[in-house]
C-alpha cells in the first residue's frame, strides 16, 4: 500500500499556444475521496491523461502509486481504475463478453461487485455495448472499474450527460460498492452538488494552475457574500479579494475571498453600504471562486 | 427523517447535526431510540460516510447521542453538558442574532414573543438542573 | 492475452468468413475457366496487389477503430504490456488472413491436385504460405500506418518491394518477406504505446523508422536532380522540350551514347555506319536509312535481338516469369504447361481438361518458350514435337555458352543470341554449322543486336551500353559486314562517350553514397560501378551535398532539443543526405511536446 497516490512535480503541458497545465506541483495522499474541481478547459482531463501515460508533459514529472507515468508497469495499471467522460467501450462487444474480457485480465476481479454496481442500470449481458444509452454505459464503465478492485480510481466527469436517475445510481455505486475497499478516489468534476456530497478533500484547478488544496469546508468558509450598495460598480481595487459581483435591482451582490472581519467598515471607506450578508451555498461559493473576473450586469 | 440539501448555506454535516438536534428536541427521536449507522445514513442521504461520521462525532461530543460498540448509535437521555457560562454565552449570541434579524421587519415585541413561545411550546428541552461534572 | 485475441476474432470473424467464401469463389472460377497456375503477368501483378492491399486495409481498419473512437485508453489501460496487447490483436489479424487467404488457396490447390488432370508442382503449395505471409506483412504495415496516422508513414512499405522479385527459387523467396515482416513488426511495436502522439524514442526506434523512409525518398530526390538537369540545363540551352529527360537525343552530340540510345533499329544501323572509319560506311548508311521494306535494293529484312537478362526463368521460383511457361499445341487443341518438379511439359486437352501426357525427355533447365514450340534452355535450342510427344534438341551452343533468348527467323534461317556470340543459321537449319559472330563486349552490357539483310551481304550491328550510364561498362557501337563467302569486315568500331554530365549520371551517388550502395546491394544491380570509377568531381560534389544536408538536418533536429536523437539525425543527415532531411521533416511530431 503506497502512501502517496498521485505525485506531480513541475508539470506543464502546452497545446500550440495554449498552456493547458502550468507548473503543477502537488501530492494526493492515499485514501479518501479527492475532488478535482475546475471549469471546462481547466486541464483536468489533460492531467489524467498525463498521469496515466497517454500524453507526454511538456515539462515536469508525475507518478501514480509510486510509478512514473511515462513508464507505468502493467501491474500498477492493473491497480488503477479509470472512468472517462465518454465511457469509451468497444461498441461491437456484448456486455457479457466485455465483462469476461476484463475478468480474464484482472486478478482481483470481484464478480459480486460487478453485478451489484450494474444492477440498477438494467443491462442485459447479451446486449451490444453500442446499443446502450449513455447512462447505461456510464454504469457499465463504473462497474468494470470497481470490480477490478482498484487501489486508485480516477473519474473524469463521469456523470456528465446523465439523467437524475442514472446519476443517483452512479453515485450510490461509487460510494458504497462492495465491501469497503482501500481505495483512493480522484473525482474530477465541475458539478458542485456532487462534489459537496462526495469530497473529503478539494483540489481546485484554474487555467492549469492549482489554486487551492484543502477540505471543502475550509475553502467554503473563506468565501463570504454581501448585498451592498455602491456608488460605482464594484472592482478589485476598491474591494480586495472580490470574486464575483452581480447587479440586483440597483444593488450589488458581491462575493469576496477572505473578507476582513470589519467588511462593512471597508465598504464605508469606499462610499458604499453593506446592506446584509448573503448566505452562500457550497456550489455558489466555489463557482464564484472558480470564476474570478466574471460579472453579470456590470463591469469589473 | 433526516434530510439534507446541497446548495444550503450550511455544510452537510452541520445540516445533519441540526437535523438530529431538532428531531430530538421535538421528540421525533425519543431518548434511547436507535439512529441509522454511519454507513446506513450515508447511503440513505447519498453522501460521503466521513461527513456523517463528522456529524455523529460532534453530536456525541455534545452528548446528544452515544455510540455503543457492536450495537449501534442511540439517542442519549437529555442532559446538559455545557457549563453555565458557556450556555449563557451561547444564549446571548443566539438572542443577538435573532434580534438583529427581526428588528427591521416591523413586528412588535409581543408578536415576536408570541411566535417564539409557540415554537418552543412543543419542544423537550434538556433539564437545566443537571450539569456535566467537568463543564 | 488469449481473451483479447478471442475478442478480436469474434469482432472480425463474420466478415472474414464472407471474404473467405468470396475468395474461394474467385479461385474456383479462375481454376474452372482458365489455368489457375499459369496466369499472365498482368494477373500475377493484380493478384499480388489484391493480397497486399487486402492485408493493408485489414491492418488499417482494425487499428484505426481503436484510435478514432477514443478506445485507445480502454485498450491500453490494462495490466498487460503494450507489446503483448499488440501481439494478441495481430495474431487475431493473422488468423483472419489465414482464413481468408491461405485456406481457400490451399483448398483449391488440393482439389486441383487430387481431383483434376492438372499437374501441381510443389512450388504451387509454397505459394500458400507465401501469399499469406505477404498479406501478413502488408497487414503489419497497415497497423503501423493506422498507429502513426500520417501519410508519410506509408513510405516504410518500401521494405516489402524486394518480396515482389520473381526470380528467386524455392524457399529463398521467404527471406525478404520475413525480413520485411520483422522490420515492420518492430516498427508497429514501437508505435504501439499509450502516448500515440509521441514519435518513437531511442536510437533503435528512430533508425527503424527513418531508414526505410529515407530509402523510399532516395529515388525521389535523385529524380529531382534529373528534373533539374532536364528542365534547367537542356531547356535553357536548347529550348523547351517537355519533361522527358534522356529522350531528346538530338540535343546530345554525335558520338555520345545518348544520341544513339533512342533510335529505332533502322536509324541505329544508319547512325552506326556513319560513325565508322570505313569509306563504305556512308554509302551503306544511305541504303539502310532510305530503304523501306520490300523495295528492291533496300534492306528487306531486319531483325533485332536483345539478351533477356532478368527474364530468364528460375527453377522452382514461386512468382511466375515474364514469359509464362505454357505452349499451345496444334489447332489449339492441347495446352502444355511446364512442371518444375519433373522438368517436362504436361499436356491437357483444352476442351475436356483431360491429361494428354508428357513431352520426353526432361530438360536440364527451365525453358524460355516461343509461341511456335521452339524453346531455349541453358545452352541448347529445342523444338517441341507435339505429335511425337517429344522435345527435340536442334542445336547446342559451343561449350559453356548460354542462349540468351529464343531463336528469331531471319532471311530464311534463324538468328539466336548467346552470351558469347550471335549465331546465324541458313535455310538448312541448325544441323549445319551456323555462322558465329563473337560479341564485342559483355552480354549484360548489350543493348541490342540488329541484323540487316542487304542484297549482297548482311550487316550486324552491336550496340553496347546498357550498363554504361554509371561508368560500370563502356559504351560502344560495332558494325560488322558478313559477306556471302563468310568473310567478316569491320565497318564501324567506335567507343561512345557519355553525353550527360557525370553529376546526372551518378545522381544516386551524389545524393547519398551510402543509400546508393544499399540499394545496389539489395537489388544486386549490375550497373553499380566500382567506387574508384566515379570521377573525383562527383565525390567532391557528394561531399558538399552531404555537408549541406547535415547542417540542414542538424538545424531542424535542434528544435527538438539536444540529446541522442539530435546526434543520430545529424549523422543521418551526413550519411544519408537530403533524404534524411526530408524524412525528418515528415517524421517529426506535429505538436511540440
């Protein structure tokens, strides 16, 4: 059992002019559910592909379960489960054949887990994978990954495009499949309601950089919201740490990172009034954190 | 039934804590009744088990529930654990919070008190007389 | 691994069965309506192309699916080394090809051998694994193509060209096939990695990929040089003449090889006569040049012979020879096919297909046949007597000489070429002693020999220079006059100079001495000169060009950062010349890492 599930040092990846990952350095310890959060294009998929050796970094190194990504030995690969967004599986294969193929390759295969995870998706083993709906494929993909008995499970936006029922089934399976396995889960998503339910740790990627690594509550507590009245549109010069501002009937809803204790006093000094504090849900707070620089209804 | 909602301004574990406290106070959860296990509640609510564990830990520290090894998690007899000073401080804090929230609404003091009395009516409050031995 | 193989087999199985039945149908049709084992050279080429293309398409289709549908992660992210995954998939492909190609062929061959009157040589059975191996080699090439996903990757298929050489006996034909298959397999293995966009790393992988690409580009670069010469030099000096290169012989001076090379037979003889020292030459030239066939006083018979080098049949060779090996009996009633196992002709009735018998006795070598039943084998001339069921020997060349082509009718008798002399028989046939005219040079250097009948004598013109382009052999024009008495007079004996400059004639060497030597070795080219025959100027130019391409290649390779690859490419830029530079352009990764 390794102590560090994922280790990344100085990782960069450039596509033409675009820097998908910039100087990433962090370590994900073994155990628990780690949410990797960021908007589309923040670099989450790129990071996964680099971690598993399917893409070479422009600079830096990475390692999973102690093995370097560029040269992952087959035994280590056998201990990592990977569920991608598209859930790409050979469309010509029957579900039963696919399961048999995977069973033959993974020594720690658990048939009971496979059936248990797949059960709510009502998939017949003679159906061809190509004929499954997206939700069914997602369930199948997760069932295959979980039945392997992985030590590290990487999930890349797995519930994207799934309806509510499929989403619930997926999350149930993810949280409670089989007996408790010693598994580190890295869950990349920008669906904050799922992150709120699942995550023990929160890793935030923004434009290819790691901008926060903490428990979800720790980051959440740093973000405060206020309904204010201001003579001019809010900007970062006057309100330091401003994340997001939204115009609302002549007033402004501002969301601020690390607001000082005496925030109303600060507002006074720039000619504004704090009307009342906003109570921010997790998704609103974290999305505001992710979207620094955006504003609705006014300039920033 | 304990319920949680994502998007709520309170963290999920806090919602559980508040929810259990409320159910105990309204009598829905009688003392000695059994709570779902950590895993069971996590499955029911579709959340990470650690969150439930955190909530249960806080409730246990407050003395609301207790865990009996091998048997389960049960509601405790209502018992006061906090010291007089601590209780006073918390009451003061809650009153201040309440007052600042309703002061601008325009209701008269009688109406407000009446509402408060109505809410408190059905609740079973831990006895103020019994105090924890070590505060 | 077995599970993967079975999975792929299930995927491809149904389609494979369909194609196998189709193939079987085509073969059955060919066997029924014609002679399956004696196809025309066109059919041979079409067949080889079909099998090769089939293998290639299978490889591309099978692996392109895994690339395109983002199934790559599914395929490679498993506890099995990439090499083993590839082997499992390729084994499935091999099984498919065995079902589609080898099985129908084997079936048809067995049925024909066992149930029809047709005689089947051992080498026909050898065709089964050969064709399967050929398709397999192209299949692996297709895998590599699909993995690299760029058009320039197809250049490595040049590795399979040596397989298509017909003149190789028996199992030797498998040597280039296995070498090509192993090389392409190595290439495919290096490309079969999780990170598909990375180019092969390491010395071995780079060389595996770069060398065949450069060999494929080598003739193209050499051709560009010729084009430069043709367009720039010739057209600049002599006006626009289109894109042909050495065809415009009147640009070249009289007395040069190129001036004579593209003349037709009559013009060649006239030209040769004018070049000679003898005073009779010009007069004869007028007669020959002006005469039309059949006019009195003119040349009323004229025939050309050339040595059929490379078209001579090889015993037990798998791929069929240029000339085919079948004779048609009188009235087309019987067809006679030569068997390499028994070295005899086997006849079958063309209508009923029933066996007619064998022609006795067996021959020592595989014959070159002419349509009327005359044939040449080794040093002897034969005539097939279908009625008697025999092959009669008409004439044997003097000791040690080999006959280089069939006998050609001339002036009531026949003319035939051996590797030592030209022989003319009179109207009494070959039983008398034919006139011998010794060749003035090596037979492989002989472009053609032209025999012209004049009213009172015969003119024999020898034009040597087939292998003179790169100075391996000298070019020469010789005209002999054979009087009716049998006296031989030399009218012309003139050495021809090279008309095109040395840098064009040695263009391959100029581009890269190493690649030229490699190509000469693989194709066993008799035109390859000794290196000390190459003029110093060409050596100097080659060195200069090598340095230029080395700097160009180094400059391009530097962009990828220094390391092993950089020095390797710089070395290749020097030793392999401009093809190395072009191959680096084509092979380096599209998006920089």
